C-alpha cells in the first residue's frame, strides 16, 4: 500500500469511528487557535473563490460558503466527502462542491482560486508535490492559510511517539525546512506559532480552573512565542502563503 492509500484508509476509518475523540482532552487546548484560524479564513474568503484542502466532513467549508463566491473542497477520504456533501445538502448550500482528490495532484486549471486553506492537512502531504500544486492553482494575488502542527518541541514529540495508533505512519509535523521549501513557491511565507506553556493545562478537568489557567498561559505564550529561540517550540501554528511564484 502506498502512502496515499494508507492516508485514505486511515481517514476513512477515522471519519466513521472518530478514534481521535480520545484526544479531546488535549485538543480542547487548541480551540482558541482553531477559532482564530477559521475567522482568518472567513475574512479572506469574502467574495472569493476558495479551495479547502483536506476538508474532512466539511465543517470549515460550510462556514466559508456563507461568505465566499464559491467553495471547492477536497479530501482523499471518500467517507469525508460523502459526509461533507450530506451536511452541505442539509444546510441548503448551493455554492459549495466536494470532490475526492489527492492534494498533491490537484485537478484544477491554473489561477482557479483566490484562497486556499486547510486545517491539519499539509503535514500529511509530500510538500515537494503539494506546495507547487497549490501555487499553480492560486491566482497571482492569491493566498493560502493553513493550521498545522510543528515538529520541534521535544515534549510534544515524546507524546506523539507514544501514541502512534492515533496518527498515520506518514504524517510529519512541520519543520524549519518546510518553511524554507515554501519560499521556493511563494514570495511571502509567514509562520505564527501557538500553544507552548498552555500545554500544562491539559491534565485539568473542564471547568473554571481550566478556563482561567489556559487563558493565562495562552497570554504568556503570545509573548514567549515571539522569541526566536522559542517560536519553533509551539505545538501548532498558522502558516500564510502569499503571491505564488
């Protein structure tokens, strides 16, 4: 089984069985980052032709369709695309379409989209194929916004190494080298890291203490992650690509 087939098989099962719900205690820390990412996508999508890469069951696409001229969403998982189409139909959306497609082999004409976006998708891809594919289908003034995990924090990597069943064998949290690679295909590349000390709130149960401590640590992280020596130690990050080459 090749890498694309492994990814498809894993995500078909995930979208049917929701195995990553086991990580809900950890992923609740990412809720503010996810909210900011979605709001940034919504702001950039107004009146635009949008491509969502790795759409899953379509949660972001449904938000974007409310403001975009048109949304095209793709996923390698047949299950995800079926679920996304069902959700769009229930919402009565006429300006969103969903396709089963490999993000490394985008089947669109050049200059098709004003915006490309995706949540936790780039680290599943061969970026030597995916980044030039994205640059090709974006218009000259187009942009990309992606929420992605980073791969330099030793504590986070320790946890990842001990939970291999919760992720695919081929995924690779993004590294400095991936940022350098992106500059080969886009004139402007920005990285905004998030979540460092806030990880300490993960063991706390839901409630006022968790909310207060995670907010306090989140505010500290916004300062700490501006430091050159720490910015790559964030757990997750927003990547912005502008002006494809």
